[in-house]
C-alpha cells in the first residue's frame, strides 16, 4: 500500500472510537474506570448501578489528587456519545442497561497487551502454526497415495510412543514450557470469548440491513418478503447465521464438552498450573461456562432478531415504515427544489409550536413519596395582628431567600457558559438580598452543582447600607448538563 493510501486509512481509523479512547487527554483514567466497571467483573450494568459505582470511584480518585470535576452522569453521557458505551433496553427490564462497545473492548485489550510480558517468539505459538498448517495440508490433499503414506507414518509414530510408554519411558513438558503453552491457550480462549461480541454486532447489522431492504430496496424486497411469509428464518439462514450455528453445535456437543472439561480438570491439577496467577486460573476453571454463557447470549439474540423480523413483516408494520420513508423522501425532494429560491436563514412567517414536555432518561426519574406532602390537618384559630399587607411583604422579602430569582439567573447564565461558579454569577448579577443571595447560591450549588473538595472561592457583595463585604466560600460549579434542574 502506498504512503498516501496508508495515511488516508490511518486518518479514517483516527475517527473511530478505538483510536479516540487511546488518544484522549485523560485516557488512563477513562480506560481504568471502563475496565473496572464493565470488563473485569460484570459486563452489563443498569443505569442507576453504573452511576452509583462510577460516582464512588470518582470520589475516591479525587481524594488521591486526580482531576475529575464532572458528575458520574456527565461522564456516562460523554462516553456514550464517544462510542465507548452502548445503551440497551432489554425486554422486561426496568431501566436502561449499559455495556462496553466492541471498539472500547478492543482498545482495552490493546492496552493490556502492552503491559503483558511475553517473549517475541514462543515455542508454543510456532508449534500451533506448524500444527495448523500440517493439518490444513492434510485435509486439502486429494491424492490417496500421499494420504496413505501420511497415515502409515502417523501409525508408526504412535506405535513407537506406545512401545516407549510400555517400557516406562514417558516424555513430559518441563514446567516452563508447559506454563508458556497454558498462557497461550488462555489468551487464545479469551479472544475467542470476546469474539461473541463481534458476532452479536454482525447479527444486529444484518437485522438492520434486512429491514432497510424491506422498506427501501425495490429490487430485493419481493424475494425477501416471500421468504419471510413462507416462514424462512432469513437471519439464521444467512452466512453469519450458519457459521454461528455450526460453532454453537460444536460447543454444545456432549462429547466435545466432556473432552474440554476433562482437559481443563487435568491441566489445572498439574504442578505447573500453580504458577498461573489467580485471574488465569479462574478463567481456565470457568472456561466452559464462560463460552456457553456468552454463546448462549448470542444465540438468544439471534432467535430474538429472527422472531422480531418475522413479526415486523407479518404484522404489516413495515407498510407504515415504508410510507413514512416515502414521505421523508418526498419532503427532501421538495426542499431541494426550493433551495435556489429560499435561503436557509430566510423567514417564512410561520411559528412552530413545540411541546412543553421535557424528555429525560428513565434513570433520572424518582418515585413520589406521598409522606413528603402530608400536612397537619388540625386547625388552630389565631388572633388577628395589627399589620398591613405591605409590611408583611417587606418582612418576607427580608427573611426569605428568593430562590426562584436565583435559579432563573443561573439558568440564564448557563445558556452561554458550559459552567460557572458562584463568584461568576455574582459578577453578572448583584446580590439584591445581600448575604441572603450568597447563601442562596451556595445552597443551590450544593444541591444542583458540583463541589470541588478542599477548594474555596472569594466573593464580594454590597449590603443595604452601601458597604462592600467579602467572604470565602466553598468552590461550587453549576454545570450546563444540569441546567434543566434549575427550571
């Protein structure tokens, strides 16, 4: 490949989530948090649990000097937009589920490989290459004479080994070579387990492609619809589906599974296996269950896509999607006709009334507790006071903090700023209630903002007597992503 073509390839890959994660300014912190939360133990977490655990880790890191000023929800939203997290809503779940994307897992695996200590060329890897090549050459050879010669040579080798074992001469690998081969097998099996994510992504893309063909592709639509109406499982019958089905049948074969479990028990019982670290031993002991669990998840996804695609066609839901797609294409065509006559910034004397409903993630909802709104129903007769309505208004203005006005000012300021401190707000809006306004901003920042530990900020304001006063308050930031909470 020429240099220019290689540069173009690297520029395209640089825009992918894998490269962006490796090149991020705080990549060590992000990678460590993602691996701890969604790779080392559980692979999927509900939104509430992910936010809680991430917030706990962030507080611990801040206590050790790491600069991570944002809230857990803000980091999760950023990682989701960057393509490092995937968000799903499984059937029957009460909230969203988060997991690492395939690109993020690839970046973490690459970082792990940099830290792993392995020689450049090992005997076990070379032996694996030679074994696979010899087996491939044997299985693709159609000459019966050469196949017969190979079988006879193999029989002679086996007879020689039988004679040696009968005489008590058994050759075994030394601990160093056995440990090396065991770690190569563990690395290969770990990569195999992660391949299930790629298989699942392939099925998701296949499901989207079939739906797009049903809705848009006039040439292939009829053939695909006829197959679905005839009951053909087009996803399972695809190339990816047949490949996974063959792998799944091999994995669930009783004889193969029995041989695998027996081999794992035998290897873990050898003396050299005690030199493996705890993670390697745990992975080896649970290898069969890990492969079955991850393969079973992909199998369930395959069946779900097949059923949902068939239901999508049989329920005639695709007709609605097709009609909507046609209307969008017609609208785009009409807009293209007007692009030379109407400028994009030209007024059209039409007001579009938007809905007042605010859409939020389900994880931000909180159940209503009726006990918080209960009031004492007893009625006590009070004596009338000799005061006027104006005097009551003055007392209220002096004794109560006008939180509504304070919230509106912070909400307005965050429209043009990503974040602002209490001092910044006081620079734009004077403290009309004096110390009461400062106390109100601090209370709002504690509830809706982010406090920087062990950091303080000097503020000043002018009291009702005209004298300027100063104070040193905790450093609090109002964040733009929490702007809606101040409405």
